[in-house]
C-alpha cells in the first residue's frame, strides 16, 4: 500500500469537502494521532478504518488510491525550495493541479466545449513584437487596457489554475500543451497582491511562447535572460507603449506620484511595474524606485516596505472580482444542469465545500438569461 499516496488523497478530499481533521477523526471514531499518521503517510490503516473515513467524506475507497499524473513538460523553478517541508508543499500543488486538469479536460469533453490552443506558431519574435501579435490575436487595440486577463487567456486555449501557498517567491509556473495543457498556475496567497497575480499570468504566457525548451522538470535554476524576456513580454502585453503614454498625457496636470498611481489603476499592475515601464520608455531615470518611495511617503504618509501595494489610496482600488476565472465555473454549471455530473463531483472540481456548492447552484437561478 502506498501510504503517501493514500494520505495525500485523503487530505485533498477532506479539504474539498470542507472538513477539518478533528471532524473526520471524531466521526470516524479514531484517535487524533492515528488519523494524523494516515494523512501524513506514516501508517497503513485497516480497511475498516478506510471505510469509516470514506463514509465521513462521502467518498469511495478507490478515490483514496487514484494516482496523480506526473508532469513531464513543466516550468516550475525550485531553486528556492530547500527544505523537505517546502518540497512536500510543491508536491501537493502539483498533485492538486493534476486532478484539477484531469477534471477540467473531462468537463470540456462531456460538454463538448473544448478550447484549442491557438498560439503554436507564435515564435521567433522579440518580446515586444510577440506581445503585439498576441494582442492582435485577441483583437485588442494598442491603447486598450486588459480588463479580464483570466478569460482572455482562456480564449487562447490556456487554462488558469489558482493555488494558495506560502512558498517564498513562488508567484506561479506553467505547463506546456504536451502535458494536456497548456496551463498557467498562479499563486493567490493572501500576501500576494492581485496586481502581482495579473502580471504573473502575463509573465508565464511569455515563457510558454518564447521558452519552449525550458519546460523540463529537472531544471531548477531560473535563467536571468529568460526571466527578463518574460517580464518584457508581460509589460508590453499589459501596457503597450501607445496606450501607456496616452494615459500619462491624460493626467499630466497631476502630481507625478498620482500620475503613476493612475497608470497602475488603469492597467491593474504594481507601482513597480509602472516604474519599470517608465524606465524602459526612457521617461525617467533608473533611480526612480527610491525617489518614488520617498515622495510617496511624504505625500500619503505610508511606507512602501514589506510588499505594500498602494492601490488603497485610489478612489476605487482593486477587488478579488478584478481577477476571476469563470470558464471552469461555466463548464461545471453546464455539466451539472444537464445532469452529467453530481453535486459532489461539482464541489470536488471547484474545490468548494458541499454547502458552498449548494449555495452556488441556488444562486444560478437568480438571473435569467434570454434564450432568443
């Protein structure tokens, strides 16, 4: 019996069902330590114990032994992952991605709603030209901000996987189409700003297009030139020069600090990304970062240390609703309403506790859509 596989699957299903450990081991009539050992792969439970746990989690025992897919074409740099604990966190992310991707592809198949990757021939271009070509593919004007990056990337046939993890400097990674993708994975951990998440998607899109030979799981070190090219692509993709300068001119009468805050709100990026773009366009000097930090503190009495993102000084700010991925939800709704999947299966695919899944399905009837 593969106890690590068993424990990982029980933990994954428990979280999906919205249970804490106490609720499961209490209802299963086993000790806290015994249950902890099962989830951590330290002991081999009796069949009778697995039956009890399966009943509590509303699962089948066979679900506890499903093997995750091993990725062979992935770009997940791990040079910052040193400890065994961090390695286990990475493995948990990849396991969850494996089941998520399998479910996603299954939904596309049963709903007959497959989106095919359409950027295979986009190569041999420098970052700014590539960014322009992708925007043209999406029918975006040169001065048009990107308001919905998740669904735009979905239109290109690329899936967006969201995960939460406190791994140091792990903002995201990507999987090529050779592993049933492509997929861009973005870390939505509470300490990572939405602006950073948006930029990560654009950054990983750059890697998918420009660095196809770097999608090897054994590679753990970042290549500085590849990171720079991906950043350049992301900046040009999100903030084309024409639109960037046009927006700056609109607010040229404001204090220069407020001009930058205006740009970051329009394009939904970090203030540092705006500053980097200003440098690239030769509109400011390289010491702008320190100067901005000092002047911002003078004007708004806030310190920009510890990853503080100053969108709160803007009239609107940003919300989680500015960064959503609704294609998977749409597929789940179609499959559920056609009775192709059960409520439990829907909650598993969306990683929602069953009670929240019930609330979601009830909310779908609040707005009626025209059928003609």
